[in-house]
C-alpha cells in the first residue's frame, strides 16, 4: 500500500487573512453556496458533489474572522499532473491581492513541486494566471474531452 506523505499544513496569516491548505478548515456550505449560485462553471452543483470533490483534492482556503472568503483546489496525483479549479474570492474581498497571494502559496506547496503539467481553464482570469507562468495550451490539437454541459441541471447527471 502506498501512503501519501502527511506533511504539516501550510498556513500563512497576513493582514488578518488566513491562507491554509488544511482541508478541515474548509466550510463546505460556503464553498457550495458560491459554486452553486455565483460561479459560471458549477451552477446548481449538488452539495454531495462539492463534498466529494473536496475530499479528493488538495484544497486551499482563505479565511477572515473565521469565515471562508476564498477557495481553490487542485486535482492532482502529486507526481506528474495538477489541474487547478474552483478558484474564487467572494466579491466583497476582491481587489485586495488575495488571489495572487493564494496562487503564490499554492505554487510553493510541497505536493505541487516537480510536476510535468499544471493546468487550468478560465473564462476571464487569464491575466492573473499568466503572472504565474500559465500560457495557452501549446498543442491544443492533442487535447480531447468529454463535456457534459449543464450536468447539474440534468436529472441523471451521467454521460
């Protein structure tokens, strides 16, 4: 049996904001609320799906006065590949540089070092991610996907 290294949690306290990779701090209800009602990519996502995604990802949160004000998660094998998703900062706290600080923390995380590929998809945050080395896919003709549009509006939610 292979065990994932149990490293101590990363945590930074900066100007009253706590940035942490401690999954136990994640407020699943707050993340679900944002994703299901305010994101463009996960409208109507069931809370059970959010819980499962958090359980199976490397998660990072931003907290202020005990409340979740930001979130991001990496889907990764911790050896070759990581996909960044579900990144957000609640509107009231945007413009304070929290996304940049979160990106810096995440990219220095021990479980995300030495990977072959770091990937993400975004509709409107290209300039943020470009600051951290992300570029358009170099060979899009190699990529393929199965996309189920509006999966959370589909009763069955299956391919």
